[in-house]
C-alpha cells in the first residue's frame, strides 16, 4: 500500500513538477479502495531545494516506478496535466489529472478495480535549518 501511494504521487505530479517552488512542502494522499470501510490517508513533509522540487522521484521518497509502468496520452494544458497509466505486469490501468502551481498542487487518479487517489500538496514556507 505504501509503495502504491508513492507511485501515485510520482505519477500525479511528474509532468508539472518544474513549476513547484522550493521550500517546505506538505503532501497528503487519500486512497479509496472498494471493500475498505473508509479511505486510507498518508502524509509527508519535505524540505525541497530548487533541483529537488523539479524531481518528483526525490520528494516522493526516491521510489522508482516499476519497469512495466508507462505513462501515455499525456495532455498538457495551461493549468493542468492529464495522463493515462498502464502497468501490464500488475494489471493496473488508470487515468488522472493534476493541477500544480508554485505553492500548491492537487491531483486525482482512478485505477482499475475502483481504486481512487487524491493528493494535495501545499508549500508551507521556506525551509528552516
């Protein structure tokens, strides 16, 4: 479940990560799965340098996408990104959409089997030493 959370966070923001401002960020992801009584939620704070803010694999925990996963049909708009995800080995497919600005982000991804994730991120301010 933790790996899935990090995977989804990476995919949700990869296309627009370059717009994120450096600083202290907080990310909260909620995963709703059929059969569970309520959504599962996890959060993470990270102090991002300029280079790290541009690299979603860094701030998502340095997790690499499984080698069979591919992001396709990427659509970039003025204030959004939409994509499709396919992981043949695990049988996962999905579609998502993200809105990212310098100080906030939100994304939603729906996967096969009715799994739905929502991620919110907010820049809290500059990093403190």
